[in-house]
């Protein structure tokens, strides 16, 4: 435990007196694309094997999918899932993961120094998406792979039949096309750690060739071009500009990835959303600059297809030279209340950028830095980060409004569905010691009653749901008062709340 954590634990009861924080609702920002509540499944650690797929488990269905995990994915509200990577995809041959399972090859995965059995591949993933009610988002290998292989996967997945590849899919048990609409043109190819790492110029040429060919097959596909792996890359900004100059007339989205962690400074960690705001604004500035030089080009938007809280500096196992293992335990972070509060605030930032961000994928979904954990001989359970995601996902498809507050420690987000009959309010108190009586003026939304209210808070901000205490942390019911158009609730320090209200649609 760090000195900061010890100090917070000792002082959690000795907080300051609550103060009033008035919040007003302003103009419309945009509509929250339902794909803002996506996630990510990679062949990494126990994300696939022992996560979404575990044929030997008592909860496994006939396809080997864990039904308890699927139930939690549905409860979480995930809408789209990116697969199969991540770093894994840059060395992956999709052909290894199709056909009779007994005939599939076992391969070395160099990205995560693991053995890949290929028991779970493209067809299984699509079947899992259908079982879980999510849309697929397939990443192509443009690292060690090539454009021809990418086109062959596209034909295998999406062509109805009558060709060798599409008929092979049918013979493999998938008579109807997978109809994958969103495709990622590689992964993090700006990173020297990536198999097939490329310069921006080289990658831009490959991505443009792939995009052009894929549009010859189906011009309605939605294509995501690779942006920077993180904001600390020496080529951040220039990579995006170079790649977009070559591809802006061919692609729909520019990807970006960002992770946050507490570096012995809880107060700074709780303000991670400020960094995400700046990060997304900076990427959008690049898109606008390039678009200005290409009149009539596509309206390229942001795909934040990897984001989360992840203390990657604590994981020496991903860097160490180790023996190749099959589905080793990697990156199984136990998330705390403080982590969950930050995740909630990051979701608010994503909603506040709904005018420029259309896809976001929490990385990852199960076991590997995910909101869901599972054990081979036990149940699946919710991590602390599960709760704010599930609450925020209820804003999918909603109109998002700007909010104004005089206290930057308190951040509020207000959304309303298309019918005007349901509103969602999400609030973060980022202070480490100051409770806040939050008063939100919802005039114009015509609120009628509070339908649901939950707050994530604990006297110990480092409390977590662990293997031995799987239900240690759960949302509480806050005291809320709806007085006319004004919603009032008290927010303890380091807390996140989600409130659903019914509204008069004709108000």
C-alpha cells in the first residue's frame, strides 16, 4: 500500500462538511452512438480461454460459451466487441481459427508469449456475439499480414456463397454471412513492440490499399484506420496527420488508445477525465486540419477502441522472458472503488465528446483488465468498474447535453432518450475529502420522478471485489430529492452516481 492510499484510508471518516454544488443543463452536444459502450476481447491471458469460452465449465453451453459470462455481458450493456486484438492480431493468421477444431494448428503467439490453440476463431466469435447480443468489430492483420489475406477474410465472413471461401464458411457451419460491418485496418502499428511495425508513410500506403480494395467488395463497410498507440508516442499527432492525408477519403474512423493509472497520487488520478478530454480534443483538431485540405472527404470520426484504467507498470509478467504457456493468467487486475469512480468519469468524458467520438471499446471484457472476472471451477462476478459502465450504457442512443458547474471537482452528465420520456444523470465527485450536495436544474427536461438511483462509494476507496470477496463492493442507494425541476443528492468524496428519471415527453 502506498503512502497516499494509507493517508486516504485513515482520513476517510474525517471529511469536510458538505457544500452545495449547483449544476445547470445547457445546449445539446449530440447523440450518443450506441457503439460508445463497446468492449474488447483479445487472445491474451484468460480473456478468451477461461473467459468467454470454457467448454469444460458447468455453465458452458453447447458451443462452449460460458452462459454466466454472457448474462453479465448483457447486464453490462455492451453493444459492440472488438476482436481478436490488440497486439495479438499482428501475428495472427485467421485461417488457423476456422474448420474442424481437431485439425486446427497450435501456434506460438509472440505478442504475449503464449501458446494459441485456435479452438476459438472467427466463426466462434461471431456465434458468441449473436449469443451475447453484441455486434462484431473485426481487426485485420496488417502487421505481418497483407491486403490479400484481409480481403480473403472479408470474403469468407461476408459473401453469401458460391465462392471457395464463402462456401468454406458454409461448410464450417455458418450458412448465413457474418455481415461484419466495422473493420479495423490493423492495430498500433506505430509501436515498435508490434509485429510488423511500420512508419506512418508505409502504414498509410498499406491501409489505403486495403481500404480501397475492401470498398470494391462493399462500399458501405465502416473502416477504422490506425492512430497513435498513446499520447506519449514521439510521433503522436504527426502519425495521425500523415495517415489521414493518405486515407481520409477512404476511411470512416481514426482509432486511438489511452490508459490511466494511479501513480501514488490519488487526487491526480481522479482527474484522469481531464486528460482524456485534452487527448480527444487534440485528435479531433488533427482530423479537422486534414479535412480542411480535402474538401468533400469523408466525415472521419474517432474510434476510442482501447481505453481503461490499467496499472501496466505493475505487470512485469508481460515483459519478462517466460516459457510459452496456454492461456496464462495475465493482467488480472483487481479494480478498486477509486478505479471505478475514474472509469465512470471517463465514460462521462466519452459522452461529452459524442459529437466527435462514435465508437469506444473498454479494454478488455473478461479477466484481462476487464469489468468481469471468472474462475475455471467457479462463478463469474462483477468488478467495481462493472457498475458505472452498466449505468452509463443506459445512455446509449440518448441526446447528450452540456452541463455547467462552478466546482470542477464535481462533474455531471445529463442525457435524454429520443422519446423524451427518460433522462439519465451521471455524477462524479472527484474530491478526496469534500462531500458535495449536488443540485441539478433539469428545467426543460420536465422530470417527473426518480426511477432508479445508485451510487458507488465505500469508506475504503481501495475496496475491491476479489476472488475471496466477490460481492464486497456494490452500488448503494443514495438519498435523492426531486423538487420540481431540481434534482438533489449528496455525493461523498470519491464517488460516482447514476440516476434515471422519467420525464414528460411533451414537456
